[in-house]
C-alpha cells in the first residue's frame, strides 16, 4: 500500500523501472525544486525526494542503498517518525479548532462580546499597536546602516578601483548624514591612497561639511607626498576655507608645498600668525623665500633681526635679493 | 541597480579563480588587479598586516614561515597559525583572501558584489562548509551559497547522459557521478580524498630534484623549502609538454647555478603509487555505474600520465573546450542562476543523525538523499532541566565511525514539554538547525547564533505567517473595528519583511504576547 503511494507521488504506475523513477523525479524537480519554485516548493519537493529515496531501494537493486531489511531503528525514524508527528499535529489542530469553534459558537449565541471583555481586548490591541509603531519607527535604519557599513568596508580596501566605487556610492548618497559622518570618521583614521585622493576630494566638494572633512585630511598632512599635498592645498584654496586650514602646510617637508601655502595666504594678517610666518625667514630655499618676502612686503613687514638685510646682500638667488631689497627700501622710505 | 551580481568562487588549495555569469554575455573569468585569472590562494603576514593573493605569494619567497596556503585543508579543525604571539584560525586567514577576491570582482564589474557561490571539495563536512560560509560572510558577502567542486564542474560541461567527472586539484581529489537530463543535473554519488593532490606530486618531484642535483633537502618551514616547491611546480608543468626538462638550481639554494635534467619517465615512476590509488577509485565507480563518458577537470588533471592510465584502463577522457582549471569557477558562476536553464541537484555525501541519550543513533537524513533535504525530530522532556541533542554525521554504523558535529543544549525545559528540532540541509550541503518549543499556547524559536555555533537561525517568513494565521483565527469572533485594527497590525508586521532580523524578532515577540493574552481571555 505504502509503496503504491510512493509511485503515485511521482505520477508513476507500480511497475515503473528505476530509469523511469529517475526521469519522473527530475521532471518534478524541474517544477518543485526550491530554487525554481521558491520556498513554497520545499514541502512538495521533500515529498518527491522521499518517494524517490524509497523507490530507489526497491527498483534500483542498488546494494549500497540500505535494504528494506535495514535495522529497525532506521526504518522507524524514516517512516514511523513522520507518522507520529503528523498524528500529533492533527491532534493539536483538532484541539485548537474544536475549542475555537465552541467559542465562536458561544460568541455567536451571545451576539456581542461583553463590554468588560471588549475593553480588555481593546487595551491588549492598542498596546500591541503602540509597540509595533515603536518598532516601525526604527525601520529602514537597518538598511541604511548596512549600506553605510558596506561602503566603509570598501573605503578600507587597498584596491583603488574598489575605493572609487565606494566613493561613487557616497556621492550618490551625500545627503545621507550618517554616511557623511562615517566617511569623515574613516578618513580621520586612515589616510587616503594617492590614487584616489582627487576622487575623495570630489565627493566633499559640494558638501556643507567639507571644512570638517578638510581638517580630517589635514591630520595626515605630514605623511602626504608633495604632489598630494599640493592637490589638497588647491582644494582648500578653492573651497575658500579660513587660513586655519592653511597653517599645517607651512610645516610640510616640501618647499613647494610651503610656497604654495604662502602664495595663497590672505593679505590681512593678525598679529598672532606673523611670528609663525616670519619664522620661515631662516629657511634658505629660494622657493620658500620668494613668496615669503613677497607676502611680507605686502604686509609692510619691518625687518627686526637683520635677516632680510642679510638676504639682500648674501643670498645667491637674484630673485630673493631683489625682493629683500624691496622690503628694505620700503622700510627706509617710511 | 546593477548590484545583483553573484560571482562564482573556486577557492582552490593552490589557486583561486573567479567567474561571473552575466545574462546575455555568458560566463567570463574575472581577472584580478594584475590581470591574472589565477590568483594564488595564499595569505601572508607582513608589516602591513595580513595580505593575500599575489602580494602573499611574493612574500612567500622572503619569509615563508609567515605564509599559509593550505587553510582550506585545516578548516573545521583546531589548527591555528601563530604569528608574534597571536594565533589565527583558518577562518581568520581566509578572510583577507576572500576579501581581495571580492574586491577584484568589484573592480572588474564596477559594482558592489555581495553574493557568491563558493565551491568546496565534495568530502567537506558540515563543519567545514559552515566555517567557510561564515568566513565568506565576514569578508563582506551577505549571501553565500555553497556548491561541490566536482558537481559545479559537471554543471559547466552541460553534458546529457551519465558521466563521471574527476576533479584533480592541488589539494584534493574529488569525483562525482552525474546524470544530465533535460537541463537537470543530478548527482548520484560523490567521493573525495583530501590527502591526494597536485601538491603531493610537487613534493615527490622536489625530493627527487634535490637528490639529482645533490642539494640537501630543506625542512618544511625553511625559506628554501617553499622555493623548492615552487620550482618543482614549474618543472612539473613543463614536464606535461616536454619529455625532459633541464632544471637550473636557483641562486637561493645551495648549489645554485648547477643544472640537472629531469625526465618525464622519472617523474612518472615517482607518482605511480598516487596514480594507482586514483585509478582504483575510478575503476570502482566505473564498475558500479558504468557511465557513458569520462571527464577530467582541475589543474593536476593535465598530468599526461593520468590521462594515459585512464585511457588504458577505463576510458579515454572526453576532450572539452573548457580549460580544466576553469571548470569549477565557471560552474559555480552558473550555479548562481540555478533553476533558470539548468538545475543541479546534489546529494548528501554523509548521513546525518542524532545520538540518543543511550548512545544509539537515529538516522535523520540518509547519505545519497537529493538536496535540499529536511527532517525533524520531536523530543519530549522527562523532568525539568535541559535537553541535549548531539548531531552526528557519518555512515550507517554511525556509532563506530560517526563524527560528532555539535551538541545543542535546549535550556529550561519543563516536564512533558515537547521540543521539535528541524534539520535542513540546503542545496550546497550547508546544515541549518532550528529548535522549536511548544508550550500550551506559545511557540518559541531559539535563534542559534550563526557566528558561533555553525548553524543558522530559522526561517522568519514562516514564523510570521504562523502568527498571521492565528491572529486571523482569533479575530473571527471580534467586532469589525477590532478586526480592522488587527489587520493593520499584521500588515505593519509584514512590512518589515526585508528589514533587520532583530526588528522582526521584536515584532514576533509583541505578536506572541498579544496572541497569548487574547487567547486567555477567549477561553476562561
């Protein structure tokens, strides 16, 4: 009897051969396999696999498959167990249903739910409602968070192309505050790769938080190569950030970077930054001294230490000597 | 959005390969940042931390004691790598490797990649599969599917009829008997050995080369031993097309600059015992099933001796257009679109059962069952306390050779409580275990922490559907306005379907509480 049911599950007659069993199984799998039918097919697929496995023993004559005289424990776990389960479920179901039906009948007899009970049910439902609203308000957080995590993970990559992919995602979503926050945090801790620096800066070009981002970048400035430092300097100049952002460049190792910062230094200076700037007079490089002297001249600097006079007489570069003498002339004129 | 690429990953012992199946364009191999499609499966510890791939293979020559390339063989064991007083598990070592693979795919496809199909040797246990899929999830793959290497290769061939496919890689030998019919590829049986691989051939050859050149053989862990293995690999590959190769001892080894000759006959006499082992396995499968065709894939299948012996004693292997090294990656990429044109049905390679309290074993899923497969077992508690469920895997005589996978402890059961344990093995042989507890009215699911226990939590949509049914049944007796409000609640709960699982759990709890309170008042 049971065996016939298995044949039926595969749509076969009881005299089907092993080859037919396999073919039927595959045809049904093409329809019910969970990868085709989705999770709804799982139950049906389990049925046809079970039929297949049973018929495999019977029809294939495969001595490697467990024979029908397998140990009792095995047979019971395969077949009997299922039946116990089903009967258990059925019992439970009947119990639930009969109780419910009785209740529904009772309710129908009363016509209406008594007010005390109605009030209680109402309060239970409204509590559940408010709890679910609370949970719903956090909806979407997860997807936003996992998005951000995915992007930040890729920013950490050492593969420039992957970083650029991530940056593109950030620029699409630059409005998202959390994403901007996480990105700035990332760059505060990690220095951008030279290959991706321009793209990183592009992302923040139009952002209101570019000042914050620039200061995150400046914390790595001493590790920047000359070319990268100049790229950053140009952006800061274009973004019209205050001179506070220029100061770190004055202590960079490369004279061209210092010169670049001096070249874009605003004319009006307060007294506090003057010593810092004029302190650079001790440097010997022409690249630094020329823009520095030009800046000091515009600022009407007074040569207190005699260094400018010395530069005017002794420095090998004609450009330095010319600018220094211009300052000294101004000083003498006043 | 173009973000739903699923890449196929062949995480070989020696090389990893990536492929992607783009609808309309077919399967293509993904080159890495250096333009190679073969990426060394190596991880090294350098001053920049853990690095993988090409960078690691460069480090192999300078500090070989800080380089690992056999993590896959150690998965699921308690092997650890020690570096500067820190230990790394095989999973942790695989992390940088899987990450660079993902990044290479992202750079090539110009999109984020967050799902993959990982090919594993057919003999991998549930533990090893679980460990690998966990590592992949940590490396940024949100969705991970597992597929067996030989069956992935079978999928890539697309052959109809019964065939035997042999996957001979650097670290493993796997063979599967597959029947293809109308786009359905059904695996009948798979076998694998993890102690036979191309690396073993390299080792034998390296010993002989050293002896021929009069170079002392270095101990494993010595920088020179790694160099020697790489030299042997090169010579082995050359011997596949040449009868004799002149090997010039590199400068790094003692006796550098000397040259010696190695002949193919010499190499073949060395590897004969291994080849005999393989042939015995193949012949056994061949006799049992008498397939129509024979296919060989994997880098080591290029060794001419294997082909010759198979032709003489079994059958001439088919010549396919596919490069043998690419078959697994290609098949894995195709498996990403499983169910569309081709359907692969794998089998459970080892039986699964649980151990009773008296030490006896109840078989739940039998070896050879088509996958996915599921089973459940009901336990009734006698007395209060905890129930322990010991999951074992192995053959029918589980008691003697079975391997204990894991012991689940179900806490705080009360006398007479019924506990249901669901076992589900998915299409790639990953095991999911779920425990359901039923008391009088509430049904609770214990979420097993997937990152700790190697098994993953239950199916949320089903749970949600169960609640909906019960709410619907309850509301039948209520006035219209209550019915409408309950309907709203279920709709809200359903709207979280694609959101954070932890939110969904909270909703389930809220619903459970509401249901039990409503049921109490319904039945005085």
